[in-house]
């Protein structure tokens, strides 16, 4: 008995085909064989790095797939950048997202494959995910002398504001420090994707929230130079007023409900810095700005009080509607 085979090429992924064979000799052609149905392996998924959520110790990977039929699963593999051996593998994933626990301050490469009854797709292109700079810590050496920092480096206090004066010459210059409106910076946010954090402002009657480049003059208040942007809350006899502040230019903001928690969304891809009422989801104001450098979150207290800042693991739904 002789066994023959044939290779079929240029088939579409994730499709069902039927095949049959007929024998041919000099007297003619045989009847066709029974038809055999088979399915091709699924198409290669694509990891969408812009929608992935990255924290200091984890990431939520999201990917897209053109597979139309129900039932495929996915296998996610990852390793540290520049290391030969893999870090881990997760199989049997039934949705197009997966949370993975990681080590802080590391770069990882992620790959995804789709799997159906016919087999697995080819491996996707590598997606680089970095946990460097994603842990929201306020930087102690960026703090103005009038400010105190909590042990967990997430809350800043001011009991007594200092008069306008130059900063000591021996103060660290690694990051900028603002002198007149006492400020402090958060860890640098890598220039990719979106970052959302919230600040509890109920303990601060007058404050500024925003972002700054590392190149900002440390004696220049937040929002009063061309490399920092902020939302400013000003205490007046009749209540609070708000304005956007950049390069010393003020833009009034109308706020219907005084927020106790302000959300800040930095979107590098869209070039947008947005401020939200963290409780109601109302968009307070926004800058449209193509950021050309990595940004530090920045907060400032204009009167004695406190501000507590935290990175939020998942983007609130209201950030997608504005």
C-alpha cells in the first residue's frame, strides 16, 4: 500500500475547508473520496500596547484578534528583556486581556498566540512593557523645604509656607523644585500610552496639580514656565475658583461641583492632559499639548494643608467619554 500526501498553501487562517481526492490513470478518473473537513489555525493576535495598563508590580495586557469563530483560547508568554529563558507562560486565556504580576523596575517582552482545535497561530510580534517609573512615589529630593512627605511617599504636608527666597545651593538638582509655590514631583512617567492618577485635595484649600518636564527651572513655580502645566485652585472669600496655568498664561475654568478628589489623565499618544472630578467623572479642564519629553506628575500647596496622590490601576470609564 502506497501513501501519498499533498501540501495545501495560501489558505486563510481560522477557516473551514473540505478536501477530497481522486485517483487518475490512463483509463480515466476514479470516483471522489469522502470529503474531509478541516480547520486552519487562527490568525496571529496583535498586542495593543497603547491600551495596556502598567503598574509597578503588574500589567494588564490587551490584544486584538481577527478570529471570527467562537471558542479560541490564547497563550501568553513573557520574559525579561535581554534574558534568554522565558519568565512565564499562561495558557487557556478565553478573553482578549490578561493581568500578569511582574517585578518592579524591569523591562519585559510579551508574546501572544491564538489556539483552536487545529493548532496554534504563529507568535505575535514582541510587545515591550516596562514597570520602570510606574510606581507612584513622590520624590523626596524634589520637595521644597516647606513640605513634608509621608513615610509611604504618597502624601505631602505643609504646615507653614516659607517666604519667597532662593533655594539652598546644596539642594539636589536631579529634579526640579519650585520655590514660591512649594511643590514636589512624582516619579517620571515613560513617554508612551496613558497614565491616570488621583489626588485627594480635601485637605488642601489652595493647590496646583499637573505635570512638569525634568528641565523646568527649580525656582519657577508650577505652571509659570513653558515646561509645566497645571490646574490651579485658588481660595477666595466667596469660595474656590479654578484656572489652567501654563507659561504664566491663565485660562479660567468653570466648576459646578467642588471636587474632593481630582483625577489627572496624561495621554502621550493624543497629546492631552485632562483633569476630572474623581467622584462624578466630570471633565474639569484639559490641555492639548504634544509632550516632547517624559513628564513628572507635580503637586503644589499654596496654603497649609495636605495632598494625597495615588496611581489608579484601571482607567475609569469616564476617561473614555471625553
